């Protein structure tokens, strides 16, 4: 499934869990986890669930949604909040973006691992990304030259799958990046190499970088205490 044929909205919703959740009876928590799983599976929206437990102090888990409309995403989150578990979660970070064909990758649209049906890797590293205004004032030819170097470095890491989506005008950053990888050290190596490219000097913001571990809904909720 190519983004040239369909356009998608991406939503990265991070949540914290109310400590009161941990005091519920284990059986009640198990039934609540199954309720969330059923609600999301039957919502018709594509989603992936990830754990941030112990990796950050501002998020316990991520739900990554891909929808054809904003209303579709809103409806899924509305249903989540109406579950028992939904009464014990608090949104901590939310990012919104949409897919668009890349202007720097010639001859093809940059496909995203998620929307192509590719199996998720063990980790995803999610972060907002904004370039300086000076970048956009460069001639297109110069930007292409700088991006060609960036792209060549990225090709050294085929095991790292990049999902690039665009937030211009619909959220606070320029892009939302989601890198899927089995070994987080491969991602670290990639970022260290990219720091030495020309485009790095035009980065205004690329934090927070949020490491997430793939988990299915029931074991994810069970891990929260």
C-alpha cells in the first residue's frame, strides 16, 4: 500500500497511568485489558501499542494510530476513554502528522513501514523534528544536494525503517519521525553518523526522542502494575 495512492493521518498518543490503577484487583485489570483490546480491534483503525515503562518519566505507553481522517482517530480515542482502563489514563504527549510524497526522493514516494503492512520491529523511536527557517530559504537545488548526502548515509542502515510524516500547519513541529528497529544501537549509530552531515546544521529541534518497545495491548496493560 503506497502513500502515493492514499493519504494518511498519523497520531502518536502517549499516556501516563494513574497510580490508583495498580490497586485494582488483578482479575478486574485483566478483564479491562481485554476490553481495550476488543474495542481497538473492532474500531477499524490501524494501531500499534508500545511500552515506555521505566524508559521515561513522562509516558508509560504509546498508541500509534494511522487513519484516513482525523475523525477516525478521534473516535478510536473516544472509545478508549470510555473503557474501564480509560478512566485511569492521562495523556502526556500527543503528536499529529500526515503522509505526503517526499520531494527529495526521486522517482518514488517514500513508503512507510506501518502503512505498507510491514511487520513492526521490536522498537520504535519517535520524535518531532523542525528545521530552521534558513533551510527553507535555500535554493531547491542546494537543499537537494544536502539531502542527497543525508540519504546516502541512511542507506548504510537498511535495518532501520523510517516513517516520515508531515506536521506543517497541523501541529507544532515540521515533521514527525518514527524509526523502527530491532536493535536500538543501530539507530544510535545512524544518528551519530547523521550528526556529521550538512543537514545537521539546519536542525532547529529534534527532541524529545522517545524509545518505545512493541507490546500487544493485553501484555502492555498487564505490565503497568
